């Protein structure tokens, strides 16, 4: 019986949507009780939080760990350490590896590697179609039995609507969650930035933001047909929001996410062809960014994730069009998201609703809460502590962050997984 | 007289006074070229490397002649057949060349932004000879010099740029330069060949040639790439010529003394009628080529001055 008592904490409760001081008792890896004051528990190990924020650990959907295939970019060990340092206690991994995770055998490899090396929970996703080629569905049942928590072809769209509708129908019969990328693929082909003045100034091929709504409209129609449970990986444009809202109001089982970079950066940040800002979908206009931030605050967009995508220097030090897309984000997810809090666009409980409770709910986890019975996956952080990010100090093997040199606020002081401390600031 | 830039990567970073300085110098080089006055001392002892990752005859020749007239040792590297094919990255190529200690690097590359990237990795002066759909600064400068010599000024003119704006780096650099010098710029072309967000560029956009050319002082035609003609962007070559090709009838809407320009190479009968191109009273196309050499001489001269200054300071610091 190990008891840990967190006292003098600012408890961020994403379920009750409260932000108040109190204490939290943890026993045998689970939360036992919340207190408004600091109780005396004789046999408990006491941690004084110093008035800093204690919240459920972040659940990050869509993390790429480059195993199998490209372990030099990111391994389960490095990703796990980066996650712990970033206050992320559960990473939900993407299947867009080499080869794709599309059979129970590769999924078991991933689970074994994760178990051995990662200090945080790792929940794998599997591909929706074999090889992510969009032609034949994977063994959704077997993969689900083997532990796949969701099915996705990641940034590839299943363009063949017949294949996609059958996969959705089959997934529905197993109540499997399907995660989709909604950028209309033909209109998006070859695009490096969002179309508009900036794209034209830089002479880069752009895609209209309308491609996102077109893709969303198609998928909403398919959900009406099939009744599947569906999560959009990233909604990044204002024009897609009304369609999402209508679909939710009509009772479709649809939820939506957004990457933290699209909430905190816009297309102008690309500036003079800075490839660390090349993402998929590309960064949007400031108007789009603001609309999407509002949608998160309102709860229309359910989930914020890092869309952690490690890339080595070679794949980024290229002319913009040729450079690889994606940015690492596990360690910068929280301080980047806190920019919205500091800009007074969202409060902490609502921010953590999108970082913890909603993803937990989506995946059927009992984490993401500060309630008795929930696993003691916790993050202690100082939301105000300022620092300047130095990418060479990141624990990820890949250092492709757009926040290099950026002034940020919010430091993780400690991270606990099942009541065990996996990160201590200064470690 | 000020020219502070260390590279010529585009028109966008240039200040109007830098443009004027460069054009003034180019103007005198143009006169001297006509008189056969040599300036072989300006770049003496300097090495100029022309790196063309994309086919070019005229621009490369123009840079080569400009360098040689100023006394530089000029070397041409056809990059298409070289190590790029063997998988070497642009950065490695740049570092390799940099180790040979060139002074002036003239680069053309099919990717937008590639010349900027390269300039970050070398310690010599870099001249952008065209990067993707981004910029082609010396073309805009030679166009500006041609206009200035023909019209006597480079401000308060009405200038129409016609054709495939979307894929044209020449158009981008010209829009930027002519705007900086306070001219009215009109863009004319089918909407499929207009870049996105063009209404925010401070230009007027027309889809009809007659309306767009009305009372302009300068008509600038752009080349239509063969690969755009096959129904993807426009229905056909003949429909394009009918609606957007410059002929006497369409040109009659411009001012009577309007000049006609084309960056070359021309597709006669596609974007321009052969008779217009050859009309010595209207066409300044040959003069553009001539000014190209003068502008490139001026650009390399000014960059060499700044390079020597920078190296001198570094030597003192060391």
C-alpha cells in the first residue's frame, strides 16, 4: 500500500471544468480522493505542489513513433521520454511506419517494443487499409483483439468511396473507431502551402482551404450511410466548422481533433521557406486559426494533439516543396497549448478537456479525470514559468520543431504514470 | 547612392533607392557597351560560377558575357547532368562549390526558395537567375531599365502584364518592382492562370485583353509554357491566341506610343503575333536582351563592392 498525497495544488478538473486549490490522494496507482484543503494522512508520502497546476496527464492521439522502419528518427524509448517530459502520459501511436502497422503481427511487435522501452502508456492504432493503400480493409477484428484502439490510414485519404464505405460499415459492426484525414486528395495533390497571397508571393503550390470542407462533407455523407464511429484527425479551417457542427447536431458519431501547431501558428510563419513549418495539412490563415481556437474553446473541436511527426535533418534541409512534412510536438504540446490560455482564449479546464478528458472518452479509457478510481496519470506544471526553447535539448531523436528559439511559458514539473513518477524537472 | 544587399535573391527585399542605384549604374554600362568601352578591372581576380539546375540559354549567356566584360573568371556548370542525378543534395552541392571559394554564384533552380536556401550555406555573393515560380530579379531589372530608357521615367506609368501570371517568376518580380517604383500594374489573363490571393497584391486584374490594355503605356507579354496548353489550364492554343494573343487589334486599345515587351523565348502565334514582335516602332524585345547584359554587369559590380567590403572587415576582425 503506497499512498501519495499531493497538497497545495491548483487542481485542473476537465470533467467538472473547475480550477481550484486542493489536494489529491493517490493509492496504488489510482486516485482515491480529492480534498478542498490539505488533510493529514499519517502514512502518506506528501508532495507539496507549491500552488502549481495538477491535471490529468495528456492523452496524445496521433503520435508517430518511427518504429518499425526508421528508428533513427524516433524510438519508443526516445518518444516515451519526450512524452514524460512533456506531461503526456498516454501516446496513441500512428500506423504510418515502414512497413505500415496493418497486421496483428506488426501490431504485436509495436506493443512489445513499447512495453520494454516507454515509461508512459502506449496505445497503438492500426491501418484501416492494407499497406495504407486504400484498396482492401485490414483485419479490423483481429487487430482490435490484438489491442488496436483505432483504425486510420493517417494522412492518406481512402479516395475510393466504395472501399471506405465498406471499411466504415465493417468497423461499425465491431464498434471500432475510425480516424480519417479529410483533405480532398486530388485538389491537395502537390500542395505545399495554403493558397492565397502568401503562397503566390513565395511561388509555392497552394491548396484551397475548401479542400478540407470537401473532404469533410464526403465523410459526413458516408457516416450517414454507415453509422460508423468516426474521428477527424485535424480540422484546421473556418469553412469546415459549420459542417462539423451540423453533423454533430444531427446525431452522427463524429468527433474532431486539431494539431497544436495549427492552433498557435499561421501560414506567415513559414516566412523565408522555413521547412520546419511545413505541415500536413499546411498552416492556414490567421482567420482560420482564430476560428479553430474558438471551436476548441466552444467544444466543437474535441481533441488537441501534438501530431508528433519526427523527421531527420536530411528530409527537412531541402527546397520547401521537396522537404518532408511534419513537426515533433510531444515536449512542446503543453507550452504551445498554454499560449491560448495566456492569450485568454480558453481557460485551463477547457484546455485540458481537449487534452485529456475528450481523448480518453473517445478511446474508452478511464483516464483523463481527477476523480476517485481513475488511474493516477498526472502532470504537475507551472503555467507561467517562462523559457526559450532550444531544440538541441529536446529528448526526441528528431529536433524538427517550429518552436526553436521561441519564447514560451509553461514548464512541466513532474509527470506520474499509474502513480509512479516518470519525470521530474531538472532530471 | 546606396546598395546594401549582399545577395540578389529577389526584388522583394530591395529598397526603391537600391533599385534606382542599380538601374543608374546599368544605364551607364549600357551606354559604354554600345561604345565598346571595356571595364575589365571591375571583377578582376574574381571567380563567377553559373549553376543552372534548369535549362537556359539566354540568361546563362547574358550572365556569362556580363561577367567576362567585367574581367571575372567565368565558369558554367550544367547542373542537370551532374551530381544531382547521383543523389547529391542541394546543400552538399553548395558546400562543395563553396569550398572552391567562388566570389559570385549565379543560380537558377526549378524549386521556389532553393536559391535562398543555397545562399544561407555559402560565403560569396549569390545572384538568383530564377527560382521556381518565385522570383527572377535580373529579368525585372532589365525590364525596368528598358522601360525607363523608352519612356524617360519609371513611375506613374500604366503597365499591363499579360498571360500566364500564375506560373511566372518574371511576373512576380515585375509586379514587385513596378509597384515599389509607384506604377499602376494591371494583370490580364484567364482566371485559371492567375495566382491565388492576387487581389491583395495592389494590382488591377482583367480577364479581357481589350479592357485591360486600354490606355496603358507598356504591354508586357509572358511566355505560355507548352505543358500548360493541353486543356489543363486553357482549352487550346488557338483559343488562347484568339482571346489573349497580342495582335494589332488588341494593341490598338493601348496608348499609341505603348511599347511591347516579352522576356523570351517567344511562341509566335500563341501569345504574340509575329508582326508585332518584329515591329521596330513598338517592340523593345531586342533592347530587353541588350539591357540584360548591362543590368547583370551592374548587379555583379555592386555585389562585388559589398563582398570586398565584407571580406575586408572580416580580415580586420580576424
